[in-house]
């Protein structure tokens, strides 16, 4: 992107909490945001709705819509409300139910998202990675094949290869258009095997990322994740992506170099998670430029600070013209 007053066009790809954190920061700098969100969740409220009603899992979509809402309003709280009392609604999220209801009223999931976006005054667009009812499969290092995101996450073993069921899933065309027109494509932060790689396995997404003139970023997770990336370094995350997509697609990797206090380290050790090691030399050998900064949120969680992370990406766009040679 040339240095001018035009708001940058940014595509973010992922799912879960990490994607929502990034969007909260980026919406302060641009309304030309497109969030491409994974739809393989089969647990919790989303999983129950998916199994009982045959709908796409709405949870990550809902989180992104709220993250991109213009202001914190009562409707934002309504969409995030979860039922805790005993009964059939226990554990369900009201926003998930509203998205399902709006799908029936509007006729399809994309129309439902668009209508909810109007209600929340969303800055940008939220698009499911695919409209097909896709599930995750994983071939494990021990030779076993596991089906379903929740079972994969809970299986005590290392993932060798991830795949989609059906393997050929088509994207929403708007996703590919947004990638081709973007100034930046940002992948992560988020769970490697349940939020990041599934989106990249959808037909055409990696080809669009290869062809786009946009700068491409991978935001490294701060902590490892039990059942997915135990003992993974940042380079291990990148190598897993490369293995699945077959091509190096990143210009930059964004790494937190802020130090976690002992209180947070102890908390995460109890969850069998440790800080992701940088492995800088291995990353440099991949031809990816490293951007380091203290990106920690001041809290009791090892999360990215949404403002710091967004500002880092925006500043990089202001310095370097997004044209690949």
C-alpha cells in the first residue's frame, strides 16, 4: 500500500479467540476488513447446533461479528450471553441461536451474517471459510486416523497430517476477491490445527494468497496448545503450514518477545502449555522476515494486546509498499 490516506484493505484468516483479538485492534484503523473464519467446530454450543439442526457452527462467526462491532452496546452483550441455568438451553450462546434463527428468516447463512452485521454496525465483513458442512480429519503420528475437531484435540498424540471431509471444499467467492484486492493478508494468531490450517485447505485460498500483491503475515501464537502444538517452536508452526499447503506463503512472521511473569507461566504450566520458542535461525532459512515486539496484553492471560498487534501491522503497511517482485 502506498503511503496515503486510504484505509488499508486487510484480510484476516483464522478462528477462535486469537482472530477476535486481532480484529478488535484493526477496526480502529480500517473499515475495509474481511475476516475469513473456520467452520469446523463440533464442540460446545456450536457443535450441538450443528449436530441437531444441520447448520454451520456459528460460534467463531459470532465472536468476529462482536469484535468488529462499531461500539460496545447492549446488543453486543446480548450476542455474547450464555445460558447457565439447567435445561435444554444450558451452555448455548444467545448469539449462536440468533444467527441460526436469522439463517432461517433470511434464507441462507451469508444473508444472516449480513443482517446481523447491520444490527451490530460491524466495521468490515465476516465470511465463513466455506459454506459446505465440513469436518476435520487427522492422521496421527501413531498411524491412527481421528475424525472430528474435538476428538482430534483431545487425543493424546501428535498430528501428522490434517485433512478436510470432504477434501474438496469450495470457498465463498468473496473470500478470493478480498485476498486479491488486499493490502495485507494476516493469518493467525490461533490454534494451528483447528483454526489456521483448515482455512488454508479450502480450494483456491492458498493460490489466491500466492498471487495477491498484498503483504502476507503470520502471527505466531504466544503459547503452545495442549493436544495440538505441544513443544512446537514458531518454526515448527510454519513448517506444519508449509507441509499442508506445499508452498511458502509468508513475507513476515510476527513474534512476541515480551516476557511472561511467573504467575502466568505457572497458570499455563498447569494447562501443559509453555511459551512458543522463537527458533529465529530456522525461520530466516525459510526466507521469512521476522518482526519482534512486546505484544503482551497486561492481564493474567498470555494474550496479544489487540492495539499493539494491529498498530504493528498498520505501521508495516505504511512503510513498505505492498507489491511483490
